[in-house]
C-alpha cells in the first residue's frame, strides 16, 4: 500500500495539512486519536467514512516523514 494514493495536500484545505482522501480529517487528527488511546475500531466507529487503509496510510505517512526528518544540533 502506498500512502501517496490516500494522503492529499491542498493549500486551500486545512491550511495545506496532509488530509485523508481530500476530506477535512488530517493525518494529525488520526495520530492524535491513536495517541490518546482510541483504538482503530473506535476511530472507524466515530468516522464511518474512514477505512483501515486510511489509518494505515496516516501511520505510513508519519513514519516516512520521521525517517526523512533532519535533526540539527547546535552547540
């Protein structure tokens, strides 16, 4: 699965934040729900227009961004 088919970025929507399939729910929203303790099943119940694949895409997108993040140290 490629998150590139699911995650969309539109400067005119949600201030250009990465969203799920052009909807108003962002990758951050999904990650925040998971971090707060919601299960995937809880999220899917609260947002029936989302799929398991959408949630996996949000996680893959976040993992990819983390992998490519540059850390700058200062002394």
